[in-house]
């Protein structure tokens, strides 16, 4: 029996997301075709001029905009940013530093701080030797069930 290998392909939207670019800003031939995994790898390792230009100047998709501003995607939406932005627009927002952006950056800093605290706590718990502790079962669930579902 011979194995028949098929080439895995993805939609242009998926490939654009993996490349970190805004689909509508890509060339028409990229938007209209399908992208194989080999083509995606080639684009990642040896990006053509249009891809380098998009990564450098945009327009950038919301996840990239949020990352460059140091906030969450939800924070972008709360700030009223729903469209792709160019690098120039992102820099202008940074310089202007509107109130919503300062608040979202503070929120993001708190989220990161809490995440680090939880990660540290979990690491400490994992490092502790297992100690027998109180049973987590309540007294009523320790009772045996009789036929018919009644407790003894």
C-alpha cells in the first residue's frame, strides 16, 4: 500500500495571521490563493519586499497594534481603535498618550504582575513535598450509599 501525501494548505487569512500582517494590505495574489506550509515557511525565513514593508510600516492588524502599544486587544477596543493602524499612527498615539492608553497600559501592567505572582505561587507549591492534609470531602459524602441511592 502506498501512502499518498497531500500538501497542507491554509486560507490567506490564516497565513496573514501567522505572518503578523493585515490581510487587506497584502498583494491580491496572496489574498486570492491558498498558502501551503512550505510557502509559509519560505515567507517566514526569506520574506519578500512587500512583506518586509508591511511589517515595518503597516497597516498592522490589531494584535500587532496592541503589542506595540503595550495593551490588550480588548483595551484597543475600549479605546475606540477598531481598525488597522500604520506604524506612524501607532507612534503618534504613543507620543500623544491619551488617557485611555495610559489606563490600559496600567491595567496590562497589573495583569502581568498578577500573572507573575500566580506563576511564582504555583512554582512554590510544586516544589513543596506532598503533605497529607485535611480531606476535602464533606462528612455527608463519606457515607456509603445503599442500593436505591440512599445514604447509610
